[in-house]
C-alpha cells in the first residue's frame, strides 16, 4: 500500500490532490484540474510516474472504472490502464499541532539546505548525524550538519521575527536529510512570493508551501555541540578565487582518486602561492600552483579532496577564505559574500 500514491479528485474544488507516505516522510501536492466527478483511489507510484513522465507535454485524461481500482490514462499518443487499490486502508498523514509557525523565505530556506545537506552522514548507526539540525535564535535560523569529518553551518534570517506583536517560536530539532532533499526539490519549483511556513511538535515537522506540504518524523537523540568545534582564532589565513581553486581540485582529484582521495596543500606566504599536489605510487603525480593572498607562516596540510569540493560547490561567491592553525587541526572555509556559511574540514595526517 505504501508503494502507492493516494489520488483524491474533487469536483467541488476542481482540484487533484496527490499524497505519498512511507510512515516517516509524507508529501501532499494539490493542483487545479477539470474534474467531472469526485473520487479517491491509490495507484502504484513508480509505474504511474514512469508512464506519465514519458507522455507528451499536453493535457491528459484520467478516468477510473466503476470499482475505482483501474485508471485509464489517455493522451494524443494513446492510452494506458493502470491497476490500483482502494483508498480505505491508506494511512493518513500525521497532523502537526502547534501554535505560531516559523516563516522563512523560500530563498533563505534553499540557501540553508544547499549549504548544509552535503555534510550529513550516510551511516545509519549514527542516526542523529543523518539529518540537519535546525536551531532558531532571535531573528536567525541556523542549519548545521556533520558526519564526524566535516561540519557545515549556515545562518539565515527568520522573517517571522519582523512581526511586532509576537516572539519567534523556538526550534531546536534534527530533520532527516532524506526529507530535506525532497524539500529542496520542491522549493526549486516554488514560484510563489509567499514564505514557507514551518510547524513542529515533539515528533514531527511540517513544511507548508501552500499547494505542497511535506511532513516528516524528527530524528531522536542529542545533536553534538558543534559550535565548540569551531576555532576562535587562526594563525593562517588564505584567500583564493573559488572557481580557479575548484577547477584545480577537480584536475588533481583524477590522480587523488588512486590514493584514497588525499591531496596535499602547501601555503607559501613569501611567494603568495598555494600548491596542490598528489603522489600516487605506480600511477603518477600532479601539482598545480595558484595565486593567493596568504598571511601567516608556511604550512603543509592534507585533506580529502572530495570534502573540499563538496563545500566549495555549496558556496556561491567569487572568493573563498581558508583559515587554519596547524597540519593536525581543523581548517575553516567561508565564502566571502552575503551568505553566512562556515565549513569546517578535518585534515588528514601526512605520513612520510
């Protein structure tokens, strides 16, 4: 049953509502349509999607049989019959009972997701790390994600704080990355100027985009105190062109892939040059020198090149700043622009 989509059509509202639910993540989408008769049934999600996505980009007609178990899909290219099931046993989406909602612009929410989702863990044994932690304070909403090797923190503005007669609700929850990736796709197609509303209770969170809604179960467990991981001061600071750095890392990564994705970065303050290098035995070696603004003593430090690229791709500025203290202490990357992203990466010990 959970492999099906609930289809509700209303002649009164001239609308179609689709609901998908796997007992953890639920998505509801409503759109206008010409409806002759109200009804409800469920259809196999993948089969129905595979057929409809391949039809011509034009109006289609859906007609259910008398038992409401088979739907005929008709377009100019032909017609298909899809067998479904009755809707009696389809589970209802959880309701999120809360008072005031947190209001956030779609752009700010999208920036928070883009800047944090990539750093979540895929290790299900560390379940709380498989989500993004959302923390609201004053007029800001903070997104944080870590897999134990890197940490991404994004700060965005909570627009509900603009109201004169209310205090913004407090949010301190961890939301599964799987649900937030679906939310990211939904927001990318969101055309309204209205803010997205967030409502939550002890176990669920609801993201309300008007015609679309996403609800998901919150992750249990205490999220790590990630703020204490961020160094307060740095001995070295390097500023580079982000796109030039990314292009060099992509090229070096071809060889680094033969050696556990590890590259060495050398900061040379006297020359104002950053050197990227990799030595892959029996395969080859590579090196690129990049101009940079460097303050502090020279340093050799090594990283997983994929971690660096993940963070740089999440930035949207021309320049990026890297700050660090030693070869064995974490480095922090930040975009030099309006978006407030802090990306911490643990280095890899250089052997030999």
